[in-house]
C-alpha cells in the first residue's frame, strides 16, 4: 500500500476503483500509462491515436495477453481458446 508509487490502498479495497479516494500518488501507474500510450501509438496528453498501424498491433498483442478473468472484467471477447503461436526464434518455457 505504497503512497508514492502506488495508490495507498489494498487491491481489494473498494475505494481503489475511485481515483478521488486514492491515498497515494500512483507515480508508477502514471509512468506505465505513458509508456503504454507510447507503445500503442497514442499521444499521452490527448489519448488520441497518432499511429493507427502501431495502435492496432498493440491492441491485438495486448488482447492476446489478457487472462479470461481480465477479459470478463473488461467485457471483451477473449478470442480463440488456444494461445497464439510463439514468434520464430522465441525461447519456449520448456527449453
């Protein structure tokens, strides 16, 4: 429950869903949001897509990484039941 890097509340605290009730600065969350926006081809200040190709690829990759529970929380379709094939040259867990 870090008040500098986090929101200062436990994960299961209902107040965590309301930004106005946070007791911390959430600096890590702010940095991660800026990095995500940059990787997704978005302008961090306006949240507008500036690179549609990069944004589409990022959305597809992110969607593949979400767990079924995360998809349920977001109200999205998890897609195929099988995980995506690893990229060529990627190290496998069992190697």
